């Protein structure tokens, strides 16, 4: 993680992640960020989030258990608003 934090630009971070991860893994990260932002918004049920994000309910449930943490909720509300 220190290596990512030391990079100079979003473009450099993207380039490195594209070298390290498959297209599917990059897509999964995007899905998870979307799921978390919808979860912490409090506007949608887990089932609705699964439909909106086009993912399985089990992916949403995994995110929901983490999103119960006040620290996680505050972070995602600040950095990834829905």
C-alpha cells in the first residue's frame, strides 16, 4: 500500500493497477465502490442495490457487513457519495 500512496498521480496509479490486476479484478473494485456508496447512502435496500449494480445479493451482503462500521460509513460518505 505504501507504494500506491507514494505514486504521483491518478494516472500512474491507474497504470500500475492495470499491470497488476486483470480487467475483471479492476471491474470488481469498481463494483464494490459502487455498492458501498449505495449502502452508506441509506436510500436503497440490499436487493435494490444488487439490481442497480447488477451484482449478486451475496456481494451486497458482504459489503453490508463491513458498511455497518461507523468509520467505514463516514469514509464512504465523504469520499464516495452515491
